[in-house]
C-alpha cells in the first residue's frame, strides 16, 4: 500500500513517460492503458484506497508475461521499494 495521494502522483509520472514503445497505442485517460496487438495492460490510481490497480489481458500466456514485464519495467523505477504482486 502507498501513502495517501502517492498513487495519483506515480500515475501522473507514468503518463509523462514514453515507457511502452512496443504498444500499438497508449491512452492516458484515467491512468495508463497500453494496447498491444495481442493484449493490453492498464495501471490506474484507485479512488478508494492508496493503491495502483493493474489489469492485464492477452491472447497467450507469453504475451501476458511480456505485457506484465513492460509495466513492471515502467513502474519499478518510480517507486523501487514498492512490491509489485505479479
């Protein structure tokens, strides 16, 4: 769990980065959604608790792992001590 207000600050930082170069499209409305040819990843700040909500979907297990890896690589440098539970 993060400090109050921290999730929104981290998502704002993520929105300003060019962290998803292999994505076909990156949307920054209410978080960050990276759409790939074979799936998507979404990171958004929760409005009820101080956490970042992550959602992933892909056509194959290997695509899912690749998308998760992209999000981990983008998020971990912003808060290196925060555990990513995936």
